[in-house]
């Protein structure tokens, strides 16, 4: 089951400065894409045991409930995929997260350890926090 992630999750959380050109989704690495799968999606794959980590339901712009990652997982995904995301989106995501009042740094730290990006993430957040 796909989960909206990366730029699309940032947008759903109200942390993107613009609407994504392509929707980003994450699937477990064991998933096989059907030939009829829409080609206008940016698809990421993760280990099956990490696919559900941080998955929540969020309202879409049309008011429907969609599966997306929570903001802490989204920040980790953006850091992990920083070479595939434009610099403006990446920097805005880190800055916006750092300025959030309801951020959960403990959860972010746990996710960063799981994804093995704790040192990299710390480098970016040290300046802002």
C-alpha cells in the first residue's frame, strides 16, 4: 500500500512553499509496479519493515483521508533523499521543522537512528535550534 512521502507529505503537512510537480510515494521494496501504475509519480522504495514507520492519515486538499508519513518521518526521508530533492525544498523543510512549536525531537531522533542519518540530521538542525 502506497504512502505519500517526501515533497507530497511536506505539502500535506502545510510545510511546502509550493505544490509538488509530481506526487511522491513510498512503497515497500518487495512491491512490483503494475504497467498501469501512473508514470507521473515519484516513487521511492524502502525495506518492508520500515514502510509503515510513521504512517498516519492526513486530509488531502479535497478533504479526503490519505496515508502519508508524519512530519518526523518526512524530515528523515527528505534528509535521506536530499540528492533527489531540490535544494529550496530541502532547506525549507529543515527550517520549517525547526520552527514548529509541536515538533517531537525525541521521535525525530529515534527515526534518524533507525535510518542511520542521525549525524547528518544533527548537522543541519544544530544551526537552527
